[in-house]
């Protein structure tokens, strides 16, 4: 939830986004691009907008750039209701921002797999250093490795399901907020929407 015009201006002028701007220029076969051309590229090739969002996330810049709407005492009830709901959704979108994109299976696989392998390594070293279980109860030792591996796989599946569930909630709230913004703009309730 951000202003596309502001994003186009940042890509053109801010050094942080130079590689995206260079890709856009290469894609268009031009030396320079106007902000209007950048906006057209966002529509024509959504990859550039995704790159912008990803770079913001990696740079710890929020992609939720909605302003908190000030509720004035003389606001009509409809405007008050729209502003309250936008403010409520804004907080929820910020909370759910890590789930804006669909889950990256490899990220979860790598960090959960690393923890699983580490646990197997720890179990192995504890058994070797402090017991004679490899000699007396080898099946139990190997069974513990299997249990840790299955536990790691099940946790991986759970994290993917949770991420997908939160992603769907994020998208639903995002769409509802877009509708509220359009309704607020058309009724004249909202003046400034984005930072």
C-alpha cells in the first residue's frame, strides 16, 4: 500500500533503486525515463514493482506507507467510519507485512533444515561423548535421528501453511483498504492518504 507516483520518483532519483532504474532503461532501450514511463512499466511489467517492494523489505523500509487518518470532530459519521476502519486496517497491514508475499519455500527449508541437521549433530555428539548407546542401543540412536528429521519436516510444513494463511489475510485486508480509500476519496473524506 503505497503511492505509485512516489515509488516512480524514488526509482528515478534515489540511489538505493539505481539497479531497478537501470533495468527499466535497458528494458525500454532508452538513456532516461520519465516518471510517467516508469508508471507505465509498473503496469506493463509487474516484476519492477515486485523488485521495488523486495528492495524496500530488504532495506527495512515499510511497503505500508498509508498515513494514519486524523479523525476530526466535525467529520460526518460516514467519514469517521471510513477513517477508523482505514486506521485499524493500517495497523493490521503493518503487523502482517512480513506475509505480503507468498512464502519462499527455500528460505524455510534452509533455516529449518539447518536447525534439524544441527540437532542431529548435537544428539550424535552427546551420545558419542557421554554414553555407550551406539554399542548397546544403536536402534534407539538412529530412531532419535528419524524423529528429529520428521519433526523438522512437519514444522516446515506448518510454517508454510501459517505463512500462506497470513498471506491470504494480508491480501484480504489490503483489498478492503483499497476499496475504503477509493470510497473515501470519492466522498471527499480523505485528503492525504500516503506518506
